């Protein structure tokens, strides 16, 4: 008798025009398939499995906490492990005095950051409205609010379902702002669009700018022009508007530094949202870091209550898994890690000029390989035949660009990187 399998269509989740993998095991960046093959995870799952699968450090942390207690609301049970996570995380990203709100995912992290920012500016500046402004190449999560306010073309709600929300300024990248300087591309002066967006609404009505310091999967790993983020920070400071950096995807060394914003001077944000790199695929988690200069305002007598962060927020097993991830990340040889990132970038950029490839961009262990229209899924198929899979990006510009996000686990070794880039090069060659 055939083994009973429920119909795939009943599971209301994302799908793709390629077969699913029948996975029977894993080892770091590799998935072991039922047919005996193995396949390299070239995009860290959904850009989250930063330390690969099967980490002994994560297992040890969770096992130890499991034997103590498996659930305890932080308002009832003393949050010792959550406090340990807060302290470790803040020191790891170079913001040791920040306050932290722990949530269950990146989307809720963004929602909580928005609530905190609104609370802060109302207490500090007496603002009544709390508008949040984003770019037209942004993605900030899957809630009705975050989808409505952001700029991802594929996932935007219908206009009638957006509740009047939408992006407020063009991102400093060619797909949406290539006209800015008569075909010469974007530079730091594109931050003037942020100033115009704030001023058009009235600074007294704007709580914060919400921005990805390095673009994620909407455009495919665009890196901002030098000086852009600093100018955005200056514009916001002059107008008493907070800056929120959405580092859900880029935080915790994905771009080669603890936070992506650390690639540039003078752009320190007021709030930072972390998620994917902290849970690393082992647990759902979100963390909002709030600068010490403004965090006390959240406890002010005139402040609204803190936003609800969810039943499972600050879950002790979640905190234990995250501590294991930090153990893994902080044990990396960072000099070798930087060399691998550079090696990855050099190999990928060598694909520029091949017929299927329109552009390669990125930094650290995060790259976008944009391909000619219609070639995304054929290239994905060729890559998987050669033993590596990637995450697709779509949705930037008109017509919409498409391509692969190349973002392997951060603890891949040099042989893994060489295998990935060799398979991708062979796949591109096959389509040339």
C-alpha cells in the first residue's frame, strides 16, 4: 500500500515552479535528499539559516533550558535567560547600552519598532500623528500595515486594501530612481527625496523613517551610495524624526559587519530591528534595539503602554536558541570569514557580461545576480541540477527585474563557496 500523503495544495504556503526537495537530513549548509544526493543551500534557506543546520551549540543551549522550564511569561517568571540574550546581543552588534524588545518574528519586530517610535516622539516632541515613511523599493514584513506601507510590487495589497498607506520616497537605486541625475546613477544627494517626503507631510506629523540600510530581496542586494545613509540621518535629526533601520535580513554579519550600517560613518539609527540572523532558522524571533538616549522616554509617565509583543515573545527556548546562534557566530574566524566574502563577490562579479546576467551587486555574504527577463527559473533549474539552490528576487522597476539572491550560511568553508560559485558559473554558461 502506498504511503498516504496529504495533497500539497492544502498547505497554504509559498510554492515555486520547481519540484520540492524530499529532504532526509542536513549538515551545516547541505541538505541530504531522499535519492542520495546532497544540495548546497545557497541562500541560507529564506535568508535566515546563517549558521547552517544541526548546530551543536544551539542544541546544547536549548537542551539545557528545556530541562529547567519550557515556558514562562517574562512578566511572571524572572527573565534571566532573556536578560542574558539582551546583553549578549547588544554587545555583539556594538550597541551595549541599548534597551531591547523581544518579539516572535521580523514582521512583529517592525510593528513594535513603529509603536515604540511613535511613543517616543509623542513624549519627546509632542507630536500627535505618527506617520512612518518608507521607500518604494522596501520590504518590511507580512502584516497588513507593513505590506501596505512598503514598496514590494509583488506583495503589495491591492490599492483598495492598502488603507491609504504606501511608500513615500524613491530608493537611491537605478530601478526606481535612475533618472535622478540624468542617467549618471544615484548618489548621496538622493537623500533629498527623504527631506521632501518629510516636509510635504510636515515634520510635526512624521515619527520615523523606516529604511533597509542595504536592500534585501525586493531589488536584490542593492548597496546605497556612499554618504546616503549619513545624509538621511542628518535630515531626520534636524526635523526631530527618528531613524529605524530594518536589519531583519542584513543584521548579524550578513553583509560582513555586525550591522550593515557599520559600513558607513555617521548613520547610527535610533532603533534597529533584527530577526533572521538571530534566530538563524532555529526559532522565530525579532528584536528591537532602542538607543539609550531615547529609551527612557518609553517609561515616562505620559507614555502610552508598551506595544503587545505576543504570547510567545521572550520565550525561554527561543532565547536559548538565539544564544546558541550567537555562540556560533562569535566563534567564527572573522578574518577568514571576510576573505570568503570577498572571494564570493569576486567570483560572482566575474559573471557580469555573460548573456543571461544583467548585473551583480552586493556586499559581504549577500549578493543579487540579476538575469534577463524570463531566465530566472531556467537558471534556478540549471543550478539545482548542479547541486545548489538559491532564493529568487523579483519586483524592482518597470519591467520588474528578477534574479537570484546569493547568501550562503556565514560559516560555509572555502570549498563550499567554490562549489557554489562553480555550479552557478556552469549554470550561467549552460544558458548563454
